[in-house]
């Protein structure tokens, strides 16, 4: 019976390792979620690099704290049960222990606060921007304007005929690689949220208010996000797609976009292939 139980436990452990390995193998797809993904999306910006580091730092710290508390519980159960310790101690106070369990958590929190505040400052202190893009959340799509590049504007709606499913759009936001992009967000109707996991970006788009954040894409390719604020019945169908290209490709795209959207040739919600109701 013990051998059978041992085999079952070994089988569960092997299955868990295989599942973890499978998740790690599929989690490497850049800019979009992957099947069975259990880690953060691969980073493509300095902010996300810091978020990943801070996440890993906290994971190690809480693991050590959990193991320490577990060890204390085991010691108490083994050493201070009625059988092993029939005559309990009458001690009611221990100055050293009381100082330690007050001071050590404070030091741990201070140690966490330093990289935490550094990360917050990095996210909120927008550096001098190379390009500004205004993202307006609407029910239920995004509109992008480029005030520094000709003041054209276009709509970006989910396209049912594009992959990945529920993330492909008809018109992507296009930005150059290794440039500081300032993103200004607002809402045209209700509160939305502009979120890109690979860039470490998540900021509300509020009607009547202009919020701003930034990112600096360090890799070319397609990067996907979604509205992260419940904004109505089609909240799940307003993805964000950003295409990161070289400087030359971006310059060519800007010239083409000026002509394409000069006469108000933007998409409309009625004409684009919307989500199924």
C-alpha cells in the first residue's frame, strides 16, 4: 500500500513538472498571452524589466517568510505538545522576542518599500518624449491620434478575421523601437483602461480627464493588450494592438497614414466587423 501511495505521489510530481515545463515553454511568445501561461509575459520595455525583477524579488521573499513560519509551526507542534512537554512553561513575556517580532517585520517592509517606490517613480515620471500618442477609449474601440506627426487620427476596432483571436485589430497603433512614447489617455463616454502587459503599462482613460504614461519598446513586433476596466457589454472586445517598427518603417507609415486618414477615412463602429452579440 505504501509503495502504491509512493508511486501515486511520484506520478503527481512528474505530471506537475511536465505541466510547469509545458507552461514555461509556451510562455515565451512575445507580446501576447500563450496557452497554459503561468508566468508574466516576456518583457519588452525598461519598466516591465523592473516589474519582473520586483515580482521575482517579492516571490523569493514571501517564500522564505512562509518557510520560516512553517518551520516555527512544526517546532511548536513537535516540541510543545502535551506528550513531549507535560509541564508547560509559565513564562508570559520575553523582551527579546517581542522586540524581534516587531522590528524584523518593519525592516522587511522598509526593504520592500525602497524598490517599490523606485518602480513607482519610474512609471510615473514621464521622460522627455520622442512621440506622443493620444488614446481615446470609446464604446467599444480605441481611437489614436498623433499630434506630433501631422495630427491625424484613426479608429482601431477588433477584427474577427485576424489572429490572435479577440486581439487582432483593423488598424494598429504604430510606434518606432527604442523611442520614448508618451501615451495620453482619456475616455469619450465611460471609464476605460489602457493596458499592455509586455510594456508594463496600465492606466485609466477617464472622460473629462487626461492621464498619461509612457513606454520605450526595446523589441520590434506586435504587442497586444486590452481594456482593463469594465466599460459595458462589449468590454471584452476592445483590444489594443501596437506594432513596433524601425525608424524608417515608422516614417514611411506616418506619410501613408497622413494620406489615408486625411479625409476622415477612419473606421466606424458600424462598418467594422464587430463582435458577436
